[in-house]
């Protein structure tokens, strides 16, 4: 007997939602994406694509786009606040690291979808489901019925409450200034990636947009309660004051900053479950994490291809079972990476160890992260999909 085809509705047109939509579309699963913004545009700055994320994007057919529009990272170094070399961030033979401007990656992912898949101007306000289908309600009056609903609506997810009780944001004790400047304006070495570390602060720089721009992030400790947002306006003068006296290269970059964003750094405790019936969580709606591992976008992309691989073996009746398989593949891995990001942030900014001890810890980090980078989300999902 032929399986009844699925219709999957994704709420949220960010990186995770669009990655999932591409993976589903490529597997001939009917998919629609509902985004609350009036258009698929995103302000902001850069993100990291690491080997595990690049592997998934290669599966989706986007490797050439990433290589063309991203900024390949070479010579990645930890440095002390004064500019002296501390350690390599990963060995030179590990090549698949890129910086991407968020808007560029969104454009790449959107370009892989037919024009009618993404519906903008749809703000989710409610949800209901029964044994046979899910229904999503939107502020514009639309009411969408689907076999599977995917909450890819970010750290402030509306749909998460229909899976688990709301979880409180956990302040990290840090905030960040972030933005981009022209690489040529500061004579930035081609492809160079640097992370300067000092007590209570660190300053990260890497190339994006084919190396034309460099993305900077200045992390500082704070007790201030801030909006949980990476796009609130910041003061370049305050940024300059925080890193005064650091490596002159940092001061030269900050001197070119005319606009910066303030980013309140929060995460959540790992969730006990991601799925309820025909509704499941994806990306930041499931596993918001601090940026100190550079894995946020990569994990959302892994979620997307895992979900699609499992759902491609399901029909309407077996879809809830498929969502449980997806969750089983993803939840503990993402929880472990959430915790790893916290450890990395503390290590970067500690004042409680000697420079020699910290250098040894930094030099060991590539080995510690190998389990993250070596993961093949699609291969793991294919193995598990047989149980659907």
C-alpha cells in the first residue's frame, strides 16, 4: 500500500528552518515555511561554519556557494591581549572552516527553494493538534493544517510552550559588541582568524563575504541585565574603552567601527524533550547556546538534514514516531555542545590560571572538539531512519 504523502509546515525562516526546508524539498516532501518578517532579510554580522556544518551543506549541494561567498579561515590563532601568540585553534590540515555573513547564508539557502515555499508576513500566535494533524494559527488570520509542524522560530519561540514549559533565560555574565568592517581598511591578512584572550574579556575576528569584510566580536563581562538580542544598538566609544591598551591590531579595527551591536549572552538548560505529537523543535527553539563554540548555526543545519532524512521515510501515520527518532538523534548531542560552549567561554576569560596552564588547555581544544567536527548528521540519520 502506498504511503500517504506528508505536508510539513516550518515556522521560522532562519538558517535552521531554511536548511530543513531544502533537505525536505530535495527528498520530495511537501514543505512550507512561514516567516514572521515581511522579507527574508537579516541584519547582523558573521557566523562560523565548521567541518560538521560544511559536511551537511555539501550534502545539500551548497558547498560551492559557501566557498564562493564565505571567508575561508586560515592560520587560526589564539593570542594574548598584548598580541603575543598563545596557541593554534586547530591544526592546519583541518580545512573546512568558513566565516559567513548571516544574510549571505540565508540567501544561499533561500535560493535552493521554489518561490512558493516561503511565506513571509506570518507571525505565529497559536497551535493545536490531534491524532491526525496539526494546525498553526497566524496573526494575519491564516490557519495552516499540516501533518508535521516544526518550530524553527528561534530563542523566543512561540511554539516551544506547546512542547515543554517555558524555560528561563540563563545570563552568562557576559555581553558582546559585534559588527563588520572592511578588511582592506585595516590591511587584514587574507583568511586570518584570531581570538585574543584576556581576563574577563576576549576579542574575536574572522573574514566573511569572500574576505571583503571582517567580522569582529568583543566579549566583556557585565552584571547589566540586557535584552536577549544580538541586534540592539551599541556605542563604539564604549567598545573602544573596553579594549584600550590591547593589541594595536584590535585598536585599529575598533577605530574603523561606526556602528556596532550589543548582544546579551544567554542560553537555556538543555530541554528534557523536543517533541509533542506532531510538533517538534529545531535550532535555537530547541537548544540555544552561547557562541563560544561557534556551533549555533552548524547545529541548526544538522537538525534540518536529520529531520528531513527521517521524515522522508515516514507517512502521515508514522510521522509522530519519526519525530521521536529525530529527537533521539539530536537532543543529547546538542545538550553536550551547549555545555561545551559554556566551558569554552570560561576558559577564554579566566584569570584563575597561569598563562602557561591556559596555553596548554588551549592547545588541547582541537582534540577535545574532534567529536563535534567529525560527526556526519546525514549518515547517522540514514541509519536510524530504518526504524520509522
